[in-house]
C-alpha cells in the first residue's frame, strides 16, 4: 500500500475510538478535526520511509509508530495554537481547534491526542511485542521532558532562550523519533538513524522559517510573518533569506549522506531529494539568490 | 517498604528527568511543583494495595503503574485548574500551577506529566515486559477517549451532561485503572478487580461532593462550594447531605464485598475501612445525621 494511504488508514482507525457511543461529542469532533484533513504528514512519512528502507518486516508496527508520531504532532499544534501561546486563528487552512470548538475542548483534545498516540502504538505493536518498549521510549522521549517538543515549546516561555536546544527540542526531536522508530519498527539498529532525523528536523525548521517570510499564506494554510510578530528565533532573522536557503540545502545533503547501509538506501535518498523541492520550492530559491 | 514511601520514591525518580541540564527551568520546576508535595495519593495507594493483596511479585512494576496513575492524576488537576476551566487559584493548599508559573507553563506541565506517566510505566515494566502492554492499555483507556478522565472533563463542556457517564469517566475510570493495574502488575487476573475500583471511584466522588459543602477549606487545600459555584453535578445537590453520606457508606461496603479471593484480602478490607474514615470523617457523618 502507498505510504500516504497507510498513514491515513491507521490514523482513521485510531481516531475511530472517538465514535464509541458515550464519548462526549464535542471532544470526539475536535479530535477528528485536529487530525483530518492532515498537513503534509511529513513525520509519519519519514517513519514509514525509514521502515521501508530497513525492510518493513512488520508493517502494522511501523504504521502504529507513524500514527503515534503524527498524533503527537497534531496534539502539539492544537496546544501551540491556544490563546495563551500563538493565539492562532487558522491552521491547515481552516479555523484552529480552539476557534472552532472553544479553548476548553482544545486543551482536552490535545490531551486526548497524546494519550491516543500511546494507545495506538501499544495496539499496533502487538504483532512484535519486544519492539514496544523501545518504541515507547524513543517516541516518549521526543515529546516529553527534558528535551522533547513540550520542552521546546517551554523554551518560548523563558527569558533566555538556548537557540539550539529550542530548535532541537521543538522540531528536531520528533524527526529523530520518526527516523529512529521507523528503524526500530522494522527490527533494525536504531542508533545509525539519529543523524538523518536530526538533519531533516533542522532542515524542516529552516524551511519553515523561510516559508514564514517568503510563502503565500493561502498555500501555507496559516498566516505568514508569525516569527517576526512573536519575536521568535528564526533562521531567516539570523542568516538572512539567502543564508537560510544555503543552510537548508546543506542540511538536506547531510541527511542523504547519513543514510546508513540498508536495502532501500537509494530509494530513500530519492524521497529526500523530492522532499527538499517540496519544502523550499524553486521560486523561493530563485527569489533568495 | 511502606506504600507511601514507595510512591514518593518512584515519583521522585520519575520527576528527576526534569533535572537534566538543558531542560527549560520553568517547565522543570512546574512539573515538580505539580507532583510535590502530593495530596492523599489515593489512586497509587489503591494500586499498590491491590498489588500487595495479589502477592506483589514484581514491586518495580507495581510502583511504575502506581506512579503513572498519580502522574496522570496530577496532569488532570493542572489542566482542570486552568483559567478556561475552573480558574482555581489554589490546589493542595498552595497556588495552582498556572497561578505560580503562568498559563502557558501550566498547559505544558500537564502535557509533560502525561508523557512522563507513559515513560515511567515503560521503564518500570522492564522487569516483566509481558505485563507492559496490558498495563498501557488499562491505564491509557482510563485517561483518554472515549471514557477516560479527559472525556469526563469534556462532559463539562456539553450542554446536556450524562451524569453517570460524567462521573464514571472523570473519577471512576482512574480508580478502576488503579485497581486493575495493581492486579496486572502482580500477574493476577485483572477482570475481577473492576467492581472494586468502580465502587471506590464513585465513593470517592461522593466523598468529594460531601466535603465540598461540609469540609474546612484549610484542611481540604482548595476552596469549598465549587460545585455550586460552577453549577456542577454533585451527589449532595442530588441526594442532600444525609443521602450522600448514606450512599458513600453503601459504596464502600460494595467495594469491600467485591474483593476477589486473594492472599491479602483481609488486609485490603481493613485498608478500605480506614480510607472510608479518612474520606468522610466522623464529624461530617454526625453533622449529616
């Protein structure tokens, strides 16, 4: 099955838990709304791409890991958009969860998505139970204390921000988890996949900073100029647009070079090259030069 | 080791993750603040009491389950206290997390506590890995969609509240998880322990309603009269004080009768009797009569 179809299927099955009679209807609707329709699903695609490069001997386990990672990402978006943080009115081209369902349901939907991620992973790993604990540790670490996305978001509340720790925690950690858990889900050695995840995470963050100043808000699905508005650290503010584009390309090259020997290495390199073009389209590169 | 000592130890070890250099300091402090000093630790004490009644052959696993349940309970308190919900100024006799650390850190501390619960459980279950998945399913189900505490809290956002579903999800679910996971952690059959957890959960909810109208706010560690203020469903509003006290005693009796045959049945019954006196002290019973 095609990866994006696998991802949508496993997410739909996970979210179906909300359809049980007796589930509070607003919460159920908000959880579904936060997950569908999705964004680029870049983290679960990375997870499945690594699993496939490693042979993908237990597709249900890889699917569950990919879904858990995407559910945790969706949870972080819902909470980041809350009035006390970004107070974002839109997300993925539609009203943010708190605009559509109210702040209380948005808090709870984020919580429910975190729990659902661990539930989905546990269920999906039943086919290879010895892989469950390492997957839980890998994915849990990428979200929680001391270095996961929650910690990354908390750096935004500190007077002094350690820029590298901020980026690594807020964006990088879940990319590392996606790459590493793709390998673990397929029974491969995880350690070698860290650099790939780390480089892609940083590249993705730089691309996000670039598109925050150079993209069309309609295509982006959210307002542009948010980094400037919120005084957030940004690669463009630090390096200029041209410098940021150069940094992005360097990081994507590092990611490709970091692919460890595996059956699907070449195909994975091709996927990463395609992803680079999607993340920073040619027009922006031209505009920056 | 004495149960409350075990609980404080395993919670301290779990929260120590926040001490890593590189963890954002406000988040680390808020997570610690939300867990220590604790309340009555009633859920983890129930978990350990059931594990001990079942032989407690893997104390590290029982400790991890107990800690996970308490961390999830702390997370729910932090989020329930947020301005968009109860806007509670105090909790456990001190300023609530959002009053002490701000709303943003309170949102993130709740998120971090949820993740930490699953992390702690995974680490602690290493001694008996075949018990990990059932513990994760039991505990995850008690928190998430469709019937866990997050769902319970979401019923407060609905115009029409299904009262029994509300109570069962908001309070009962974590008590059921505590009892059942105590049995699972000790390698016992879980199913027989559901009724005990369910009855104690409802009894605890009724006791909470009673103390909301009849207790001293200094002893309670939070303001009284909150149910009336927030128009929340309450056993006292429904049955009167005397009726609520009678219902409480009936539920505690049901819990004791529900103890399945196990090595420590008698000791567990004694613990539940003690707990009944702690939850609804004699003066309140006299006051109600």
